[in-house]
C-alpha cells in the first residue's frame, strides 16, 4: 500500500475526461449489459419425438388455373379452395406449379427482419425492423411434437426448475414443446390489441403453425397475438401488462360487452378488418388451441 505522500495522492479526488470513443459508446447504449435469452436449438421443421411424421397419400389438389407468364400474376390467390380450407398446395401436384402462392411454409416465406428484444416487465419479445403487410406469414412456430402425457412428465422432470415454458397445442392430445428446440416465435408476447394471429395449416399430412400479420405492421413494432386462454378452476390468473387501451387486466379475462365497447371507443386505433370478415375468418379457422403451463397451473389458449 502507498505510504506518506503516496497515500495523500490516493485520497485526492480529481476530475477526468473519458475518451471520446468510450463516451460515444456509452451514449449509444453499447456499454450497457444486455439481457440474453436462455439458449435453445433452432430447427427448420417440427421434430416428432414419440411417433413418425405422417405423409398424405392423396393430397388435396385445387382447381386453380395457372396464369400466363406474361400476365405477371401469381396463382392460388384468395379464391383457391386449398387456401380457404387452410391446406397448403403441394408443389408437385398444384396446377399452378412454381406460380403457386399457397406454399408459404414449404418455401419458408416468413419475415427475415425480426429481432429478439427485452421488454422489461413482459420479458423477451419479437420486434420487426421492416414493415409487414397484412396476411403475411411473420414466423413459423416449431418445436418437438409430444403427447400431453410426455408434456406433463417433462414439467415434473427436466423442466421442474424452469421459469419459462413454451408449449402450444398441436392437435388433440399433442403439444409443440419449444423449450429446448424451436424458433424465435416462442418469444412473441400476448396483447389484448394484437397485430398478429395464430393459424394452423395442413401440409402433407401434418400441421404447420404460424403467426400471421392481422394488419399492416410498421417497422419498429413489436409482434403480438392474443393468447386468449381460459384458466382451469383454481388456477391463478396471470396479470396482463400489454399496455393496450382495451387491456382486459388479466390474460384470458373476458370483458363484458359494455366494457369492451367503452375500451374500444377510448382508442383511436382503427382495425383493418371488418366485422363480417373477422367472423368469416373465425368460422374458417375454427378452434385453435394453444397450451400454456406453469409449475402450479395449466391454461388452455384458444387462438
């Protein structure tokens, strides 16, 4: 340790100037400690753990007429029978061939300009850095397809001490487990006024689950959809922190018609979907369940 005059120098306070490059990096937030999500394995397709992947022997073929190459159009538009029924056309069987636009999952036509962000109270989320058009596939939700029994087994075993869980209902009796393997779709947060929605599409004997833009989404916006789950009796409600003007207070809580009308009137946000179109969409998509688990409770999300 310094003694005599050295100890005097050590006790003195003196102003100093940070180098410009360090000061600039601090102002830009580059020196702040960033929160990183837990590591997981990214996969390009669902992994079937307990059974083999099904293959459709007689795929549904639409009756769309392929447009002429000189027309500059695409085939299998909104009036495509397969598209209306939420079936993806199989490239080898579609009359429109390479001009078919109903092969978004097969051709990986999801948005590339997405990034994972930290949202403080709501944990991680997904933000788009470029505009997204209404109806576009934002990102596919993938993971390990397991039975509900295996899901409960994992909850009581390898996930017992986990704080975050990423489960989504695949079909009756099966769920998609994205805890260990999946895509960044698992980070998409809930909102009572969402800009996206979950859709399940049939593809060659199995289902593909995607998050689709429910409206035009501007650059810089966070992607969200309505989890819309109903908790079982005795399960603790989860407080909603979406911040929307029509926030229901709790995830899964349903507003009365009067309160919902008042909440919608208080916001200037205009929905891009008319009532009739929204109803038609709901009839076509049917019931789309998503499962969400915690250590002490179980929720069923209806998307």
